[in-house]
C-alpha cells in the first residue's frame, strides 16, 4: 500500500447517552424549510411536494459544551435549533413503514448558518455551501437511543440565547415526519450507519454575537449548549 502524504483526520464521533460508546459520523444531511412558520419568516413557504436537502461535512461537527469562535467571513451568524436523527442501519429505497427500523437514536443539534452568505447565494441562484458548511456549523449533543426516547410526537423543541427563549415549537409541527424524510432521502442515497439527518428548524431563528450563550433542548433528550467567542 502506498504511503499517505499526511495523516488522516480522526473520524468525528458523538457520545451515546448512558454508555461509553461513541457513534462514528459518516455523513450529515440537513432538511430545509421543514417548519411552516420558519419558511414564512424566511419569506417563502414549505415545499409540500417533496423535502429538499443540503449537506454539511463531518468536519463541521462540534460537540455540545464547546466555546465556538464566531464564524469567519460573516457579519450575520444565525442559530437554528434542530432534532437530529442518527441512522443505525443501512438502507436504500426504504418504505416509510420500515423507516424507523433504521433509526439508532436522536439528539439535539444546532445548524449554524452564515445568513448573509446564504442570502447572497440565493439571490444569484448559487449553492448555499459557504453559508451552511463551515467549521463548527453542526453542533450536536449526546445521542439518546431510540428505544430509550420512545415515540416521536409533540415533544417541545426550543432554544434560548442568554436565557431568552427565541425558538419554541413542538416536533408535531414538522412538515415532513422523520419516517417520510428517511424514505425520501433513501431514494437518492444508500443510507449508512453513521449518517445524521438534521430535520429542520422552527421559527425564531436569528443572529448571535460574541459572548452569546446558546442553550437548546427537546423533551427527553440531552440539551445542546455553546458559547460564541471571539
């Protein structure tokens, strides 16, 4: 085997609640406009014909509790609180009725967004990559196994900045349910154990500044928290 020119980066891994195990991350898929109220605050509507997706590199992943530098290249960094689905078994063209068989567990996550760069890309009909995929753009708390969490229903999802609640809805407000998302996404990708799906954010997204402390939660899951630093 030829020698590598440089060492490979470590595979990102997320703690699993109540165990010493780690969930190695393969890919990160994100769902856009999956809460109607958020779509409206972005000046559009939720697409009810089919979900749509963007991706983040696993290198963007950061664990809860971190002090996160304010992202470079932006003057409008936004928070987006999300339910994250961790895939634990491979599948392709999965039927909605079987989709939950592929779920390992759930976590609280933050989809950090350089909103000014995203909006500039939208205006020119260009990809969102620089607005969405950057270091520390995908924050995640420990994963709770699905059997421990129970059924997805109307659990509260919320986020506060410096103690002030900004996002506050329930998982019942998702436009596309988790089984529907898994089934649809598996039409385009062979889903693998280690894939994460950030399922979309409720209304109330907004800017953060240096020294802001973000704290978000979903009923039944470990909370996610970061501090924005210089």
